[in-house]
């Protein structure tokens, strides 16, 4: 039975024959053993002590023991793995990659307790000169995670990322401008491609599939009778992510997409000559493509060079799809997000996919249509 020993600030209590102390520090209630046995002498000792002071002293000793030799690599690995449920599989791998290849080498002569805000700022400045904006922001995010967690676990006296010198820091390098294929470029690509590459472009342009999602398609994912297919796996960097992992990573990746009539007919014809009974897209050896680089460097780039279209990026087809669909006032943004696998209400759809893909003639036609609607309303007044 636990007996509380009340005190003006926090309290002492008994448990299993030992005296414990508890108090609220920085909004958290913390309980620790004093290491003292329950007896009349130690009970009298509790009457003379301030529980908060006792607790802070215990924490100081524990922190000194814990932080004395802990390295940034060990603590960073521990925290990134402990929070892995907050990010996807590939993002988790990238967090660990950045830790070991960028952060640890910079702090190789430091223990966790030795780092200060100016050290972190120096690393962020170096990152700003070497990497693109998105990469630099990810490094910052990981540093924030590590040093905020260190503070929360009482391994640091202060949260370094709340200090003004870091709060004021901004990366100088501007984000790389997102590119998409224009409507005319898309038409040239679709009209000149053939075989499996035509199917690949068809699914990429008209349904905004991620490259890894295209690579991961199987014939069993298609329901020709009901005119739709399932996106339920992805391939990236040699790893096949199945539906159960996709649900864990991002439930929006797992979805059904209904086919345009022309795509359905194209797939039916292609199925008569399919090179593999399982996978939609395979290499010469009959295996699925396991690396995006293979498709990009040995198939997409040579083909685009041959037809005179500038290569943009692997994701450019996806950006083109979203940008085209957003031109229509009849299609809701939520419907677009359903198809491409964005979470409903996500700002990503607007931030990265609001691109000018229409040529001047298309823009003029749209303006004429809007003018007609506007003038029709005026004439009714």
C-alpha cells in the first residue's frame, strides 16, 4: 500500500518499502525512487526536504550518467527508430541515411551534451550550399527531432531549436521549380510511344500514378469487366512494398482507379501480347523493374530524345495529370486527390501541382468560355 507524505512542493510517497518522490517539472509529473528505505529516520528526512529539489538532484545525477558518453549517432538512431511509425518506409530509410552520412560525420568529435545552437547553425549553413532546398529542410527536421527529444528526455538543459539563432535561420537556396510536360508535349509522347512504354505513359499521364506504383502493377490488379484497377503495391530502390505496408505507410496509396474507355481498350489489346503473366512491366529477363533509374535512363530518356521532347523528371507525368485536371472547374480537388493518392485536404496538391501546362491557344479558349458565362449572366439582369 502506498502512503503519500504531503509536502508544500510535490510529495514523497512509499512503495515496496522504499521512499519515492514526485513533482511536476516543465508540465510533466515525474516520479523517482530516492533510494532510501522506509524507516523513522528517513521519514523524518522527508519532512526537512523540498521534493522538487530532491527530484531535480536525482535527475541531474541520472542525466549526467546518461549524457556523459552518449553519442549523437546512438541517440539519433534510437529516436529515429522509435518514431518510425510517423513516416513511410522509404522516408525512414532516408532519415537514417541522412543521420549517418551527413549529421554524424559533422559531429564526429562531439557527444550529444557538447552540441550548442551555433554548431547546429554551422551544419545548416553547410547543408544549404551542398543540397537542394527540400534536402536541406529534411536535415533540419532530423536535427530538430534529435535535439528536441534530447531535451524531453532530460539529456539537455535546453531545447536548442527554441533558441532565436535557429528560429531565425532560413535557407538561402530557393526550391527547384517543379516542371511538367505541356499538353502538346504529352500528345507527342502518347502518339509516338508503343508497346509497354505506351501503356506506362498512358497510366502515368492519365491517372497520375507514381513511378513506383506503375512498376508495381500486376495483371491481377485489373478488373476489365468493371473497368478499374487497384493500386496496392509499389516498387522503389529494389524493394517491393505490398498492400499491408502501404496501409501502414499511407492509406491513400491504396486505392481503386476507374479507367478511361480508350485506356481500357488499349490494355485489353496489350494483354493479348503480354510478355509476362504476372507483372505488367518487365525487363528483358521477365523480371519486374526494381529500379526507377532503369526505366528513366534506358527507356524514357532515349525515347524522348528520339522524338524531340525535353526530359523533365520522372514525376513530371504525374504533375501534368494533376495540373490538367485542375484546369476544369467541374472536377473537385477531392476527386483529383482520390485518384493520385493525396490525403483529402492536403496542401501538397496545390503547392506542387499548380502548373501552367496549357499553351496560349488553350488559355484563349478558356478565357472565351469564361467570357460567355459572364456575359450570359449579365444579359439575364
